[in-house]
């Protein structure tokens, strides 16, 4: 091939790296997870957790604001289609050659388009690091979009759309987003529609790459068998070929509308699947952690949650019932889900609504708060048990602007929450009269949330 | 990019309680590795395995029981999995449902899973709480207390679980029918979750009988991975588990499959099918059966034939012939009895299933006739060996691989020697094993179809809101 990575590597090896910040994270013992900020000679920044336990490296990265919400009208599914094609041939390698190098060297490179961001992940053995970085660079800067690959990936996306058309969870989710987001880009399906996916042209995909993948919206998290000194040149190699600036449309802020109704999508299933949502809370809100603790107690805490206790343990109405806080860049929602046999889904929803009201009006007890805190703080280190978790967390920390010392401070944020905080936030946030619920199945009787 | 799967908005923190492990339609290539475990046996016969990993001050603690759905008495299908749920319903010291709450209050996560061959329980928790979870796990190994008051609602829960996993999902329903057709006599043909009409009849007495029969330290394996040494672990294991008095367990008698003479075909046509697909299962040896020496060659064969986007099936059916959107193979040789070797393929729009199946058959016939090449073997072997390195990275992955192997009757050495076995595989062994196993007479082919005249896939669709009714 035309370009020699080896030469490039050596050239950058002399580059300086700057250790701008270092934060330690102690988890109860002498061990600590240290997050280093590395800035390459070419000015590319990454956060790094060094871990030499195994000869493995994970690099997670995100192009902020380059997700499916930027798909132009009529070209829905564009970001998603690029995410499926960008690792299907690049430079002078067609798809089979490119994928053959990946697979035979055990390199995993994958991309994903969310509503807000376009993300990627590289996992490699130390032994194959050079090839891995070369493939990553080529995928970002010289994707081919050959006809064969485009039609093949298009067929896979269409197959996925067909499956989603009858999958109860996907049906509920699509209907929910459409219902609460109206005309906003968030209302549209990330994967697009049959029409738009079939209509996407290679030029559309190239437009996306040119406008969306740049150094000014790039966030990188690295974990594994590499030193800060080695990482600098790697960053320049992998990401240095990207243009300086992205040209992304601004996604408008939106207040989702929750009508307080239950919509039913008929499907001949023995069990009805429900999802619901109401207004949420921003990640940056001063009350986020109070809401986080409240949600853990209400429906986030598995067997320890009130919803599981009331719906599953006491009444046997469902295998799983849960709630969670979801955050998009321009909107926040508190969501939940349950699946119950058709003749009892109404009962499940009414029990859940009861818990929603009870939490809103009466809040929680000190014991519940203590238990929630001991779980949320104690379980935090369990996230540090695989490299993929670590690098992903480093991207999230930067994306949400949580600070390089977040791992160190996070449990303090949880511990600072008081009973009054939770009860006040429960009263303000929970809004059982303004919940939009979607039920897929053949529910019996009148449903209300 | 994700396709053929449900996309969640944001990451949904759904830790659905009490998982049931189902057959995954993916090659389990990362299953074995060199974990360098240490082992010992307690005075009452309980096996102990440790994999040290000092990345974070946490441990995975697992107890595996050598009893699963294939050990059930006919007519009580689902009892192994039901008991797994009921193990969270308390003892005289721990109230119903308290087990998981206590673990959570101590910053831990817990769950359990059941397969045909075993039932396993685990907690991930800070190392200084290991003694606490051992004490609770040892307690429920001997002191489970069940009453109808907690058992009957939980029976409703497992029935909802069945509806969610299987009855609401035509693809899962077809898989259930196919397995039942593949295993004409062996209990592997039974769904782990149980047949609905039998689940509805399961009682507290059935559950206690199952518990008393199989739950004893000499039928259990303790597997710990994480920030602890054997010098620390052994005395704790003796303290909490070593004093439990064991009892004899019955021999696990599994009936054998008779000679099979005819390929079977199962077709499920269901309006809830959005995307048609097909798959085929063949009876295959496991590391425990006759012809176990074919297992490693078959792992290599599956890697070559159907793992990844440069495999033979994907390259031929998807890239070159453009008949399928995706295609691949799967094979998992870790089982007490016979395993399954399988293929799957999803047709592109406008491709008839019969044409896709014919092309699949042609490619398999060609591969069997011509055999694989030395280059393919070398590449596949390297990929499989590399998978062992990735497997080491996860705390729970090491514990699961070792626990599963021991629970189905393999040894730690067999896990640790897996790279050697893979390395020793020859082209001839792969070709011989593939030719022996891919015998249509021992196969079931399944088609998952949309009804004729159903709203055309790929056609413009009405907006989702147009399909809604408001009640």
C-alpha cells in the first residue's frame, strides 16, 4: 500500500506530550485508578487510564453532535448508514481486504450513531496496535463506500427496519418518540425509514463524513496497555488526518410533550409491553443526583426498587419493571417499562401510577436513602472491571463535562444528597398526570397511567 | 451500527433480575483461555476455583450446582429455573427477597442463571464483603424456606418471563420447536424455562424436592475471581461452606439420542415476523461425548465457515451472491451431552427462502468436498487463540468459563489446555470432523416466515401513529 505507517509512527514518536492534569481515584484501598489527560503534539486530547494487566488496548471516541438528529429531512438514517459502512473498506482496501485485516489480527473496530453523537470503538491486542491505528485512521479519513458494501449494508439496515416493524419494544419506542417530540429531529427514527434508507446515495454519506467527523467535536477515552508517552503519537496517527472543523447543524432545544394518555398499538401477543415517559432532569442540573437517588429507589434499583417490590415480588405481574433517567443534549426524559399478560397490564400500570404518586407526594424514608447511597457508592468500583468500561466512561465524563476528577468525586456527590433533597426533587420532578405511555399488545380493559 | 436488534435510547440501566441463559446464536469463540486458576477441594467435597485479578478491589463470587433443566423429571419442565428464582425467597435468617437487597446495600450486584446442565448464582462485590455473601450463599444452600405465599406469585413471574422471552417472540418460538425436533429423546429438547402447561402446575413441593435432591456442597462448585489469594480464600471457604454436611446426589442419567434417519423441517409462519430468516441445527459432539476429539476441529471449522464478515458463508452468500443480508455459523462444545452445530441466514428482499437454502447447501457441500485450506486453518487458529487474551480481561468472564466447564464435567486442565488443543488441530481433522457432523439425517432446518400477503416488507409504511388506537 501507498502509505507507510511505520515511517509515520517513528516521525511522531519524537513528539512531546503534555500531561495537563492528573487525578487519582481511590476505592477504599491502596489501589487507585488514575486518569491522565494526554495532549498530542498535533493538539489532539485524550483521557487515559493506563492498565497493563493484559496486552490489550481500548480506544473509545465520540464525535459530539454528529448523530442522527443531524440527518437532513428526506435523508433519515444517514448517520446510521455511515456507521455501518465506514469500517467496510477504506484507502486502497476493499471491504473484504479491510475486514480481513481486522478479523485476522483480532482487531475490533465499530461505529454507532445515536441521536446526538456518532461514536466509535477500537479494541486491539498490543501486538496489532499499529495495524489497528492504521485501520482506524483510514476508516475516518478515506472510507470507500463501494457499491457492493453500500448495497449490502443497506440490505442489513432494511432487514433491521423490517424486524423493528413487528418487534414490540421497537414499535413502542418509535411511537413514543414520535408522540413526545412532534416535529423535532428527535422524533425521527435513528435508522431512518424504508423510503429514506433506500434513497440514500454515496454522495450523502460522503457529505456526512466531511461535515461531521472533525477534530473540534472529537472526544477520546483510552484504557489499557499503553503509556501516556506512547499515546500522544498514536493520537496524531489515528486522528490527525481529520479536518479541523466540523460543520454541523444546530439542533434546537425542545420540550417534549407528555399528554397524559395511553396509546395502544394492537399486536396479537399474549403479553402487552408498555413503555412510558415524563419530563426528566438535565445531567448538569444541581438536583441531578437527588433525582438519580430517587429513581434508584423508585424503579432503577432492580430487586431493591419499589416498582419491583410492588409489581413483581408482591403481585407476580411482570418479570421486569424499571424506570430510568434519560438525557439527550436537547431534552431530558424519565422513562420506564414493564411487560404483563394482556388481562393484567392495566393492573400493572395502575400499581406503577400509584407508586409514582406515592413517591411524588410522600417521598422516601431515611433508611431508603441510606440503602440507596450504600449501593450507588459501593457498586461504583464494579464499573472498573473491564477495559471497555473504563474507556467508555472516560468518553462519557468528557462528553458530559464532569471533570477529570469525576471518578474521585462522584461518590461525594451521591453522599451529599439529603432526605430533603430527594423529597423535594420527587415532588417537583414526578408528574403522574403528565405521562405518555405506549402499550403494544392486546390489552384488555381500559388503560390509564 | 446495529441491525436486527432492538435499539434502546440512551443506555437503559435495566438489570433484569434473575437471568436465564438461553442458547446464543453466536459462535462462543471467547470461551476458554489460560486463566491460571488455583483449585482446591473442601473437606465435604465442594470444589473451589480461584482466578486472581487485582485490577480493582472487587470480587466475583459464584456457586454452581450440577443440576439443570435436562435433569428434570418429565412433566416438571421449568423446575430447575423456577428453583433458581425461589432461591431468593429466603431462609429462617434472611427474609423473602432480602438476599438481593442485602447484597445491594453492601454495594454489590447479584443474579443467577440456569441452563440444561447447571444452575449458578453470583455476586459482584467489594472484596471486604466476600465473607458476608459467602455466609448468605452457604445459608441458602442448606436452609431455604418456601411457602405458597411467596412461591405462587413467583410462578406468575416465570410465566411472564416465558411470555416475554418466547411466546411474544416468533423467532424464539421457532428455536424452541427446532430444538425439540432435533433432540428426539434427549432432554436437551426441552425448553429451559419450561413448557407453559407444565410451568402452570409446578408447586412448592416440586421446588423443595428439587432443592433437596441437588443442592448440596458435594454437588456444587465455588468459583471466585478477583482481588484475593488462595491463602485468604481457602479458610473463608472452609468456614462458610466446609461445615455444610453433604448428601448423595443421584447419578445424572441422561437418555441417549437414537440413530436419526431423516432430516426434519420446521416452518413457523407468523404475522409477528417482520424479517424472515432460516437456520439449521445438526447434532454434534461436545467435549464430553463420543467423538470428543472432533470438538476442537469443529470449533476451528465454525470459525472458518461462519464467524465474521470474511468467513466462507458470509463471503459467498452475502458479499458475492447477494442472496443474504447476513449469514454465519455457531457451535458450542461445552455441554454434558450432545452439542449443536448450526447455521443461520437472513434473505435479502425478494430472495425466496428455498433459493437461499439451496445456496447455503451448495456452499456447505463445496466446503466439505474441497476441504479447508492450510491458510484458513492458520488464520482461524490465531483468531481463536487471541480470543483467550480478550477473555482474560473480564473478571466475570473467567469465572463463568471455568464454572461452566467444571459444571458440565470438564476439568480445569481441559480449560487451560484449550489453546494447545486448538493449536494442534490439522486441516485433515477439520475436514474429517465437518464431514462426519454435517449429516442431513441428523439435522433440523427451520424457516421463520411472514404470512403471504402480509404488508410488504420494504414498502413505504404508514406513520406509526396511524396504526394506533387510543383507549
